[in-house]
C-alpha cells in the first residue's frame, strides 16, 4: 500500500530510519547501506544542540543518492517531538474529508500506477493557468502526463511499436528524448535562441524541464513573445516528428523555427487584448510597482527565494532599507532547497531574520511576495508541514523590539529577487554587502525616485 503519511523529524527519537520520512512524493524511507538496521532511530544521525545532521554518519548509514533529500529537511535547533504530515493536503493537516476520500479509493488505486501529474500537481496547475491557445495547454498537459504517442508511452500500454527515435535512430524514444535531448531536436532549440542549459542537463528530469519552461513564462521581465515561444516550439517539434513517422517527410530545421515564430506572432496579434510593446509595458509596470518605504525609525527587510526542484541549489536574498530608501545592508546565499516553495520562502525569511538581528536592527518590517506565508505567520495558522519553520520564526520574533510581517507584490520585491537569483551562480555560499552593490544600484534608485 502506498504510504501518504510522512514522518516530520523533530529530534528523530521516535522515527526509524526505515520509516517514510524523506520529502518525496509519496514519502519514503532512505536507501540504507548494507548491514544498517532499519529500526535504528533517525536521532542517530543528528548532532546538537543546536541540532544539525552528522555528515559522517550520513555517509556511514545512507546511500549518497539520498543525501540531498535529507538536506532539504529543516531541523529545529532545539529538541521537538517527531510528528506526522498528511501529504494529501498542501498544509499537511489531516481532514475528515480527505481521509474519507482516501478510504473510498484504497481498493481502487493502491496497486495501480499513479498518473505523472497526480504527483506533480504544481505542473498541472501552472499549465491550465497559462494564457495561451487552448490546444497548446491541452498538448502540454498530455505531454507532461506521458499520454502522447511517444514510443515509450505506447509500449507501456502494450502497443508493439519500434522503440527507437525516428529522427536519430540511436536511442529509445522517451518524452525527454523526443522533445529535448535528441541531437536533431537540440539543433532546433539552439537555433531558436532560447536558453537550453536546463533542458540539456542529464541530471534534470523531464518534469524539471517542463517546470523550467513554465517558469520562463512567469518571468514578466521578458517580453511576452519570447515567453510564449517555447510552447509553440514544442508543438512544432511534435508536429514535425509525426510528419516524419507517418508521412516519411522530414521538415527542415529553418522551417520549424520560421513556423514557430509565425505561430507565436499570429496568436499574440489575434488575442483579445493585444500585447503592448515591451518598453511601454515595462515603464507602465514600473509606474505602478512602487516600493513602500518604512516609517521613520523603522527599517524594512525585503526577502525572496529562487526555488529549484531536484538535486540543485536554490538561492535567497534580502535587502535592508531605511525610510529614505537607502540600502543599508543586503545579502544572498544558496542552499539545498526544500520540497515546496512555501518551505523555501520560510527558509529565506529565517535567514533574513537572523542576519538582520545580527546586524543590530531591532525595529523591522519583513516583507515578502508570498501571501500565503505572510498570512500563516500573522494569523498563526496551524500548518504541520511548516511547523518547525513557524516555531523558529516566532521564537526569533521575540528577540526584536518590534517586528511586522507584510506582503508585497512581486513587482515591488525586485531587489530581493535579483539577489536570490544571483546567489545561485555565485562562487561562494553566502555574500554580505554593508552598502548597495553595483549590480543592484539601478533597482534601488528606481524604487527611491518614486518618493520625490
């Protein structure tokens, strides 16, 4: 039976290594090395106080392929009881409704494989929110669901087809190969001028690559035609593949690129609200997106995270400004990442709180662009998934003279966002600036000029 109850590690004293405590979907136990007793307590892997992972024991007990998952877990500095997370709910709370639904479906789906998007719900949600032509949304959903006529998908349904890619004839045709990594498809992506590092990285899953493309669409700093281009390109790659398979007709790479650009332009030209020129849109956004300065005697710390899935770094950034909008201090850092964006946002906030307190500020407004996190903190809403983060934030809050947590729109959080993104490519794990760094000057000044 698939386990959907994840153990939440506090001090590890009541959780066995063989229990499902890794932050995966569904949760599972780590891969233990030979001779390690699965009944050994997770507490054996912890040092403290303050609590932290014993790296030497991690290497002695657990296969290295699972280490990055363990480092995604946020461990409370002081000793807390282990608890449970009900993974059918986003916040980890058990509800009678979700329990009843699960009980009704136990006999139906326990032995059946789950659809890919059933365990990657964030992808499905983002696809259906896209402001693009409906046929593309449906195509992306079917592609991410592994429901299109790729050879691997057909053979999984016991359809006896040639498993090899029709383009290169060298490798098995999977979703990832057909759309991203086939040598001939790589040439198409390269010719499009779109960034390809993530798409060609063998360590990234097909789901990670889809998330990357969806993330490109959400980047409002890029003009809309470029943000929509990857979707039309995927569609044309798929159409040309089918033309080759069924009609034995190869499509020239230049024609694929040309048709992709025409498709994108035609869609944008005929949408109900035509896209304004990028420069006009950008200036309009800047006029509306005004960073709000703190009252005299206060400082404001904006924070943000650049969240990435899988075994790769996430970045965080924070910037402290006074009532005149002057940058007093700022910093950035990178970390293993977390299971959810909410956990990553909490990590960025905790790091910001500790840095702000260490720099001596005691009357502070912390401002981030995740409304859910701000609401949960201010309302002290129970949230099993974020339990340790919230406890830590509330404990640190008591160290300040006065502290507030506020929400701002993404356009008002540009400086922290830039720091978070830059952290990932930085050569060091952490950087502290005691004044405004050169690469941030334009954006800080842009916020300040609206005051006059």
